[in-house]
């Protein structure tokens, strides 16, 4: 199931590794797989927020951009993720797609705030990739 | 006919010096949309360079790169919400602040006081009041926890918020009181059918009705004790059964409804008959189905007159009537409709033209911009059919959370058959919107090729514009009569580069929500091309790609072909209300709604421009611009009862 589903996403390897790392992965249906990935988005957003908090102390010159990023990652946690979970649970994938796409949008907007000198680039790329993989799976539910 | 080969270098597209000061190609004459005689091309090249030098101001042209356009159109094909960060290097990660975000709130479109809204529900007119219900999240500016919001108005413009009509308080709607429709029974009473998401996440249909029919505000709604009245039938997914229509009468005197669903990837509409709205008889046949269109949401089904311009009650049928099926495509978030013939005896419908069946990508749409989950109702008070449509946001959810709201509804539109073409509907903002018109200014301007002129109307964030365009006859004849000019390449608003790409006869129109330096602007325009049959073909487009400097906003180019009949002038109407622009081409044959989020062209800095970006044609524009009042939408209070109308 995981292999078959991940083949339809833009990043097979990432998709498989994320889903295999979760004990629910082996028995989940498509909606369950999407929910696992939304959890991964949540975990990554928390991790990134911690990183941002740390950077606040050591990189005061980036205060403004970091503040914007903080707000954007909080949006992922407080709006995108709950919206996606509720929509997947209730069977309205369209709104799950909104939340999942937006997670990638917020990450990218955060990144650009540093005008090329981002200390978060690898975390941004991870979020963009998870967002696009999750979205592909959410679209299978439409 | 000149050989195409010799003209090859001249066929690629030309960028516009007026819009783009950072043109990279030093040879403008090598960038023409259509093949044309070389000497003319070179001449135009010189002319353009001259214009470039004299007219280019200091603005920062931030035309979308080709790559971006491609990505966008692919995304559109894939049917996504198009939310993504622009890869245009000139746009910025924008630090939205409250001053910028407050400006985005509309002045005369319906939107709740705060938080998230989606589908329009159960619109109706009762005892002097228009009622509007809507999918609403009371807790956040994103979708979730859906209840039925409720508002009333005397004129469909000045709305008063009322308490929620229905909330999830039963097992059969525990996970959401979802979309539904109202039906008037013969005795004047009202039934509401709506979808509930049960405690087990199954989509079922429920019956509700007003507790007190003597209350014109219909404040209290009772849910039928025997709910649910319909559950997903065998073969239909538990989560693929939603959004019942208004019921209509069969010739046998029963009530009939349709509900959208899907089987595999085929979009379908199930049909049920009932006499009491409590028990139903399912038809084995479907009202209609179209393969590969996916889940059909918010199906709408209604009659239109082939000859008259008044609307028809939902149960009307007869030889003079066509029937419309509209479905909202879950896969693409597009509202598609088709015109066809309804057979009452076997409860089926067939399209007039199979090639543009419901949901087919080349098929008809109510609106070619941002517009979804729409619903019509018959206004028995003024004998018209009125359309509501949900207009979502094109910005990021972070911005939505920060501004505290998300989504507006379109200005209600009357909807009738286009009796002139017989092939499409015509949508037009209800007459009542004109009551908001304040001062107006009338203009007649002749604009030559490559011209952009400011239109002095004062602040330009709340406008109603009606305009008529004529192309200079000589210019038209040159184009049509010149056999050396091949037909244009197939044009499309979305994929032909937007308002900066110039052709012989377009684009021309208005740039709304522009700042003085044109660093932000949203052009709404016609683009006329020479078709393969040497006839002119007209397109109507809105280009939001330069509408804002911010990069966390989706900025598509929208639009479509618009029918123009012999002898007709080109006409457009544009309603601007802060972050929403509703555009109507040729009296509403083609409509485009867009959401725009300027960062500079706001408050007193919003300007209106008229432009003609055609290469060869001189255009005369006659137009009138009204400043628009606010509708002062607010919570209902006892004071509002004594006031028959705020207009």
C-alpha cells in the first residue's frame, strides 16, 4: 500500500521513509497515510520553531525575518495542521489540501524573508517536500 | 498568403514596454504575436522604442517569468487551489501588518464579522426579507467546526447578521451542519434539506424547518425528529453524498431533488422523489453523469426561459424552457454548467452539446476566476433567479489568521439564458447594487496603441465601472483585409502571457487597484484575435500577476472567450471592492472574479487607469465610473425592524 501510494507522489523515497517510520503506516488506508504525513508536517514545524527560537538569541540581526517566520510556522501548527486533520477525518479532502499546500507556502515565504541568507534553508526544503508529497496523497482522496 | 517560413522570426510574443521596464530583449521587432509584413513590424519596432523611452516611468515591472506561468497553468490543470509562493524574484516576502490587512476587508460584499465562511446555503425570500445562510466556522479563519450562519436583508445588499440558524447538536450532524437548500411548499411553508456529517463521519441528508412561520426573520430552526431522511445508497461512498438541491415538482405532483456524488471518477447526480420530504424513492437512473469529472458537489438544477428574460420558479417546465445542471467540481474547484433538456417522465437530462457537457474542461463556467460552490434561488418577489457564489481567498492562511477572516460572497447575480446566442447564460449583478452608487463621472477617451492613461476618479477602492469600447474601423479593416496576416496562434488568457503581451487588437481595458507608479495593478481587458476563419474572436481576461508586491499570494491570469455578435460593441463592467474585483464581459456572458492584495495601491493611493496595449489598433472608450458606498453590514438590532429599507 505504501509503495503503491508513494509511486504517485513527487518524492517516492521521502514518502516511503516517512510512512515506514510510523507504526500506523503498514495498516493505514490512503486517508490514514495522509494523516500520518500531516503529523510529520506538525513535527517538522515544531522542530523549525525551536530552531527559530534558538536563532533569535544568537542571530539578533535576523530578528525581523525570524519574527515573521515564527508567525508563519505558528500558522502551520495552529491553522494548517488542525484544518488538514479535521478535513481528512471528516472526509473533505479539499480543505485538507488547503492546509497542506499552505504549510509549503508559509515555509517558502519564511525562507524568502532572509533575502538569500537563510539559516533555515534545509528545514524549508523539508517542509516544501513533505507538503508536496502529502498533497499528492490528499488529492488521491478527491 | 505569405509563406510562414519567411516570417518565422516574427511569430514569437512581444513584451510590453509600458508594463515592463526591464525588458531583456533588445529587438522588440522580433517579438510579435502574429506573422505580419516585415516593414510594418520594423516600423512598429521603432515606434515602440520611442514609446519605451518617452513613456516608461520608474516603476518596477515585475512581470511573471515564463516558468511561473507554466507552473501555474499546470497547477490549474491539476485542479489545485493554486496556493504557492511566487518564484518571481522581484516580489517580496511580505510582512503584512494590520494597516494593509484592514484595507482588504470589503465594503459592500457579504462577509461575516470575522472568521471563515464557505458555501452559500438555502437562500430564500420570505415575508419581505431575503435570507442568506452560509457555511461558517465560528472559531477560526480556516475551515472547520461548520455551523449555519444566517443573515437577512431587504435588498440583498444591506445585510444584518442574525444568530446561527443551525449548529451540530445531533448525532446525524455532530461533525458538521453542511450545505443545503430551501424549498417552498404549496402552502407557503418552508423545508430545508441539508447534509449532516454524522458522529461516524457518514454524509446523510437531514430535514429542518422554521419553528415559527409567523416570524419573518425565521430565527428558530427545528430539526426533524426522524432525521436522517436519506443515507448513502448502496454503491455510494459514505463521504460522497452531499449538498441536496431545492426540490421541484414532477408532472405527477411529487417533489424531486438531486444530490451530487461520484462512482470511481465519474461525477453523478442521484435523483429522489418524495411527497413529504421524510421518505424518499430513489430513481435507478441518474439525472446525469459525466466520466472523469470526479465528485460533484453543490449540484444545482433549474429551468431557464429560451425567450424571456425573467427567471423561472424551479418547478416550471414546458416547450419554452431549457434546464441547467451546475456542479461544483471537487477535483478542480470550478463551477461548471451545461444547458440541456430535462425529461420529467424518466428523471433524466441530456446536454444540448455533448462536447461541452457538465464538468468538461472546455465546458461553460459561471465565472472564470475564483468562484465556487454557488447556488441559485428563485426570487418570487421580483420574478428572477439569483446566483450566490463563494469567493475564497488567494492569500496565505497566515495572512487570513492575522486579518481574522477568510472569504466573501459575490454580489448576487441575476441569471438568465442568453437569448441572443442561445448557447450560454448571462450573469449580471442585481439591480439593487446600483443603490450604492454615489457620485459618477463620465468619460470618452480615444487611446492609441501603447497608451496608458490615468482616469481621474479620486480614490479607486470602491468603484462600479461600465464601459463600451470601439476599435477604429480602419484598423479593423487592415487586420481583417490583410491576407498576408495569418490567423493568430490559439490564444488563451491563462497561457498567453497576460496583459503585457501585445497583439494587433489588444489587450485594452482598465487597470484597477493600481498605484501611481504602476508597480501594482490588476488589468481587466479584452483581447481580440483573428481566428482561423478570418473572423475576429474576443477574449475577456483579468491579469492578477502584478496585483501585489507580496509573494505569499496566488496571482493567476484568468479569463475566457466571450461571444460578441455582429453589430455589438465591446462592453465590460467592473465592480471593485477592496480585495475583490468582479468583471463582466459583454453584459455578463463571461464573468471573472478575482481576489487581489495590493501593498501600495491601497487607501488613498488606489488609482484607476485606462490602457490600450494593442500594437495596431486605436480604441475609443466611453465609460462611466461611480464611487460606491459601503453597505454597512452589521448585527441585527431591534432598530432594524422599523426600517423597511436602508436604501
